[in-house]
């Protein structure tokens, strides 16, 4: 009997499948680099095309598109401070700070190589520990997810630059925005003011576009000199110049970011977005050069970029093993598998092992293809900074309008984008970071839902949040993250008072 792995190799390494991988990679890079057009949207646009494909090329198209689109979101984030995808928002400011220092190619080169390596390591984890990681993920209940959301929100304050108080206030703004809409338990409208559109809450993508893109456009209009960062003339090989030294110096960061991304990606609903935030926060907290973060430091990019693509692989674990999507992209992928008559779940190991092995192989190939395609995308995109700002800004505004409208298919998305852009501009002008607000909007709904569910289960007994081993570990870790800055501040005050 032929080994399913070798059957999968034969299925994947066919000219047609390889052509689909290359074309899907180029499509993912194009969509991901346009603010507002996310990796999920790119995948959704491919679904009608997959109707006419066999299962293997259909899966290859989805996997490759997502892998390349997630990296492509780094390109406008680094060059224009406008993340192309939500996963890029965590380290957008850091990458843009490198661009201001004339290191745009280095920032993108580090992001590209780390994304590829993180994706490969995540694929290895997916291949080696699918069943084990899936069992771990299904030990998570609402108690564990509550602490995970708390930990993620704590990361928002950690990664913010400047005053911790202002970072916390910014987080509260994001949490308030996340409460707009229908109450999860009572079904009562909250802060909708009679608006039908607000019943569904504030859409995250238009909000993110507004807070990064529109605020940047307003800042350009308000600045007298209208100076945009420029990059010096570079050789063709400059994209990878210095990347080797960075990876050698931060090799443990690369391994840690990949591991965190794979583990967080396994958790249903977490995905690459949370993985990037957590990895960047851990990098900043454990770094020996904390003072360099926010000023164009590559260390955080290594962790977060690796976590991004590793998280994509992890999200396929519950999707393949139990048929439960790890994120919105795998939800689409599950639909495609069902459409092809191959139902994901435990029986896939017995009935279609070649499909399972094909997914593993496609992840490896997709991440390897990302390297040359990503290089070409960087070389083309760096020409953006040579375009006069008075021409570039209207084009960016047009893309933002189209992207925001496409998300909600109504003017409502455009209004949200504009309102959030004005809010972000006012916040930044007064020293309030916007990254915590973004994460507050992302995780606020999850935090509320898991807290209310847990309180109902425990009959109002908060000690139940520590009754399970994983929940207790996450709870202790989260509380330690809260207490550590307070203890450090108190220790510093005591030391200064005891000085003669």
C-alpha cells in the first residue's frame, strides 16, 4: 500500500497545482497590500473560483493566498503607517519608525524572512503535533478564553509607548467602542441612538483603516512642510542586506515568536491577529533594549512577523481535526472542503489521509513561494515613497473609501472610518496611543462574552475562574503582568525616598 504522504507529494507537485500556488501568491500580495482588503476578503473572493477546481488546487489557492496576504499587510504598514491587514497593526508603528530612519527595505526584509521562517516552523508544528495541539485547544473553556483576552488586552498597554495611564485610557476607549450594538445576554441595544447600522456594532476593519490611514492623511494636511519619509537609493540586493545579522542576533526571538504563533493559532477564534500582539508584547517585555522599542527597533518585528504566519498554520489544527474553524479564513476553507465532499473531522485521518498530508505540504510550498514573490513586491512597493505626497494621499484616501465600503457594502463603513480617523488624530495629537484602542475593539466582545458565560456557569463565584489548571495558570500570569509594573513603580519610589 502506498504511503499517503507520497501520494500527497504527487498530488501537490503537479504543474497545474504549482501554477495555482504562484498565481494565488501574487493575488494575495496584491490584495493584502491594499488597506482595507484583508486576507479574509482575499480568500472570500477566491471561493467562486474554487467551484471549478479539484480539492487539492482549491486548498492550495486558499492557503497560499492567506500566507502571502498576511505578509503583504506589512508593506503599507512600514511605508505609509497604514496596516494592510489587522495582523500587521501590532508592529505597524515600529516598522514605520524604521522607514523614517531610512531603513524601509530592512524592515520589510526582516518581516519577509521572519514570515517565511515562522510559516515553515508553524507548518512543521502543524504536521508533527496536529492531534496533540487540537486536544490542548479543546481543553479551553470560557474561563481560559477570558484570561486569554485579559492577557491580550494587557499586552496592548505594554506595547504602547509613553504614559501607561494614557495607554490604559486608550484601551478603555476601545473597550467602550466594542460595547456598541446588541447586548450579548439581554438582546438590548446599547449606545446605538436609534441607528439600525450600529445594532451590529462598530465594524473593526473600517475602524482600523480610519485610525491609521485617515489620521495619517489629516496629519499630513495639518503639517505645514508636508514632509514624507524618504528612503535612499538602494541596490537590488538591499532588501536582504543586514537581515542575516538581525536574525543571528535575535534567533531565539524568531523561535519564540513562531512557537507562540502556532500555540495561539490553535485556539479557535484567536488567529494571527492576537498572536502578533502577544508576540510583540512579550518581545518588548523581555528585551534587554526596551528603550529602543517605538523608535525603529527590529527585535519586535522578528517576534511578531514570525508569529503572524505561524498562527495561520495553527488555525488549521482544529479545522482539520474537529471541523471547527480556528479563524475566519479556515471557516471559509471548511466550507470549500464540504463543498468538495471531504468533511473535515477525526475521520479525515482514516478516509482522506492524502488530503491531510497535502495541506501540510502546501503550507511548506506556499511559504517558500512567499520569499521570491515577497521580494518582488517589496522592490515594487518601495517606489511608493518616491511619489509626491500630494498625489499619494488622495490615492490612499480612495483605496480607504473603497475598502471601507466593501466591508459593510454601505456608506456606514465609510462613516465609521471617517469618525474613527478624526478620533485617532485627536488622540495622537494629545499623546494617547491608538494601538490599545484597536486591540480593545478586537478583544472587547470576546472578553465580555467569555466573562458573562463564565459567571453564569460558576453561579457568580469568581473563584471558579481559577478552578481549572490552564485557567489558573493564565490567571496568575495575567495578574502578574498587572502587578509587576505597580511593584516596580513602588520599589522605585521607595528607593528614591531612602536616598540621602
